[in-house]
């Protein structure tokens, strides 16, 4: 409820006083404070014209909702990052300590509850002060300051520099407009509404606006919890937020705080004892600052790259503005809340598994990254890497999980498996051969031989001869998979990869024999999505990081739902899942999950062990983990000390699977039911399209690169 006004002041009377004040101030700025200048005549003439000028000015001020910081939250509601041009959190009156209100009134406008928006007594006092030797003194009430800040804020929000300038220019017209708005505002808003609006819009630091953001910045507490000493410090800041910033100018801030304390004592807001204790307290001892960077740079290191991924998805979405500039403005000024899919427990487990294996800044120079999806929805539950987000030396803003482009190695063999089952083959058919050279014409697309160079398959020792597909997959036998590829529609293997998002520069990967073994590059996020599709019976759900976006009033701007489509048949997906489970269960002796939990997986190791992978899933969680050099993914990894342990070479299953993927999955799934992956029958077969090509006895002049595992 508004306080009653104890004195009524006529507009003409106020304006006469104001114009006298402005005229004298202007003259003294020209001729100096030491000279007496007769002003009664000119001022009287101007005062007579005041009513008409005043009446011509607009009097209806629609206060704006000031620019407010936006927040990015994890799935539990915890804040990941803040986005703003102006660091501000708007709060209601009930969330501002009463002593804060008293402190700002004491120092800025002690007759706030007596005047009706413009303080005639204050104007007169300023006039006398400026005529005498006591220096320049202003006379703006809190209501007028609120008007001024609101007008400037409207200009800022509308991107109108002229509006901002007009709100603060030192002209009679601006002062008249400000006064008329203030008088009108006090007829429509209560004193508490005006004071709350002022405390939410006023500057309290170089980029900190509003009392809540200031309280959080300087004291790491809500404005509702401020004590009288903290309130005095903040109240002193509004006069000069930069000059009195306590983090950079503590001595000036302390002097200003003590001035406020003296005023509070004089007006009976605090006792003599409180004043004495206050002035004896250093500003440094009061401060408990929370100073973090704006945007993803201010996010915790473990979450910064996920933040970066969310930001890219948000800024690409036309639901939030027709242009990227409009979307950025919405994010930086409108106090929106972006609720994300990030599972904080899984994210913590992901970051721990990465950094326990390869610490940040490890002497090996190796990087690792991991990304985890819910196969049924595409929600990104975890995304991390062992680097520090930033632009300083030793930091990077490159998101290896989402944007990495690394050769996938034998992980690509999953596409041959999909085509194998699509064409009706069995997991127990005999594949592979002792003779591993494939001449031109060995591979067919649409039933016709295609032209390829003669191809010699290389493998590690012990991977020769024929075997069934379960063994070939578990041991990742190159020659067996090239043999399988020669017995199905060769081009369809690459078309399936393309359909599932694995491309070469946006095109279908070239149908070369070497590409069967993983020369194609992709990101951990995309590979996780491929395996999530197999886990989800062939339904591929677009990876998404945002649950919903709401405005400052909790109105929903957009709610996200799963975007899924069938890219492979359920039968083919389920058979592939069953095969990957059987092969991992039998042959992945280093990679084991807690509780004896079954899983489907495929490892990958590229030439020179430059990129090593393990990607796999349970029905509720698909995860891809990668190790390599993020800034030079072709750099070989051999004879290297990782986290203090020497490795002559590393492999996808025995290093990535054992040290990163399995520890993460075990922790991420702890306490959840053990689920069977797939019970599809992988033994049934149909007549094959053709017979196994007979490899030529000669050796290719262009042998394949080193084996992929």
C-alpha cells in the first residue's frame, strides 16, 4: 500500500524551483562559483512558461521489465551457467531485506515516503547549496532515478542509443520529462513497488545491476539475507558503481559505506553501537564474492563443453528468433531459463572416468572424451572431456564429443553387420579366408561388380583363416569383415552409415574397401547415436540437450520432445544388438560392467593407435568413449606414459573400454535394474546372394594401412 503524502506540491511551483536550480547551475558552470549572478528575472520568465511546456510532455511511463540474466540448468535444477549483458536477477519486494530498503532511502532520498515523486525541499536545498560554497548537489528522488533508469533501460532493450542518451542528457527538457513521469508514476504504483523496481534496476557494479545480483556477487547470499553493514555497502554503490566497486576499490568503498552508516545513524535506522561496530569493520572482511565469467566460460569445468553444445543448439533454433542476433538478445536480456537433459550424477561419473584415466594436462598430451545418450529419447545425459574450457594457453573451446572429427576404426564394422543381417545372413556362418587379397571386381553394388583397386587386408597375428561372425566381431578380424562386405551389397553398407549420420563431408562415404575398416571420421556424439539406434530397435532419436525453455514468468517458449524415426528395421537392429552382446560377452575380457551387467559394444583402433574407441550400450544407456590427440587426430600413440604408466601401444577394448567406458557405465548404471540387451535369434539364415569370392594369389601393390581393431 502507498504511504500517504504529507504535502501537496503544485507542478508550477516545483518547476519554478527546478528551473531556477538548473539556470543557476548552468550559469555557475560558465562563470564560476565565486561570482554572484542575478537570476530572478530570467527565471521568473521561464517559470511563467513552465505550465504549457510541462503539459505538452507525455506523462504516462510504462516501466519496462529490465534486462535480466538467463540461466542454464541441469536436469536437477542446479545452475550450470548464466548468460547476460547485464548481470541482474529480478526479485520481489519480499526477497529484499528491510534494512536494505532503509539504507537506500536514507542515503538517496530520505523524504521518499513524504513526497509525491518530486521533492521540492530537496530542490530548494540543492539550489541553496549550489549558490553557496558547498559545491554541486543534485535533487533527484528515488522515483525520478527509477524513471531515468527505466527510460535508459527501454532504449537499451530496443537497441536505441538515442533513447539511452535522451534518458540521461543534462537538459531542462529531460528533467521536466523525468519529473512529470515521476509524478504520474506515484499515482499508479505504491512506494514499495517503486522502491522494489528501483532496487532491481539500479547499477551496483561495473556490470552488476539490481540488489539480488549484487548481493550474490559480493556476499554470495540472497538480498533477503543482507545485514545492515552489507546493506550500507550496497546502498553506497549506486552513486558511482565503478568508483566504489569493493572488489577493485575497497578503500573508496569503505569510505562511502561509512558515509552511508553515518546517515543511517543520523536517521535512526541503526544504533550508535551498530555504527561503531560497522565503521570498525573492514570491507575486505565483509566480502565473500562469487565472481564467475558469463556464459559457458563460467560453467564448472566438468560441464562447460555440454554447456557449449546446448548453446549451439539454442542459437540454431528459429523458435527463439528469426536471426541469430535475435536469439542472442533473448538469451542475454530476457531472463529465460533453459532446462537441459544433463544428468548431474552421470556427468560427474563421466568426468571422473576421463580424468582418472588421463588427467587434465597429462604429460602424454592425450585427450579423452565421452558422451552418453538415452537411446529411447536421444537425450544427452553426459558429455565431457579432459580439457579446460577457455582461450588461455593449455585450454581449448573445441568440443571433442560433439564436434570432433576422428577416424572411427573398427567401430565402423557395425555397418557391415547391419547389412549382413539385413540380407538374411546368420551370425554363425563361416566368414574369412587364409587368402586375403581382393582383386578389382570383388565387391558388388546392386548385383554388379564395381571398380576398386586390388586390396590386401592386414591383420594382427592370430586373426587368419575362417571363423563365425561372433568370433570375427569379438576379435575385430579385418579380413573376415572385408570378406563379409564382399558377400553383401557393398554400397548399402555406406548408405546405411550415411542414413545414420556418419558421412564424409556431408556425403555418403566412398565405397572403398579400406573404409570398411574405419577410415571414415565421425564424432563421439554421432557414434553414440548410431549405437543408441541399434539399442532402440532401429529408431534413431535426434540427440537433444534441452528439455524446455521458459521466460522470466515461467511461460513456456518451447518444450522439446523426442524426435525419432526408423532408419533400420527392428529385426536387423535387434539381431545386431544380440550379436554385439554375444561377442563382447565372450571376447571383451578387459571390459566388464558391475553386477555382471550384459552390454553390447564394439571397439575401434586406427592406424598407429592414433584414435581408440569403445562404443556400446545397455537398453537404457548408449555411450561412446574416445582417446587421441584432439588437435592432431592423426598423431600416433605408442611408447607413451599415460598417467604415470608406460604403454607400448593402446587399443579400444583393453584401454578405452577397461579404463574409461566400463568404469563410467558401471557408475552411471549403479542401482538400476540389470536389463537384458536383446534375445533376437542370430542363427537363422537365408540362402546367400552369392558365393565367397576367390581371392587372387598375387599381392596388391597398394597394401592397406595398418590394421584396425
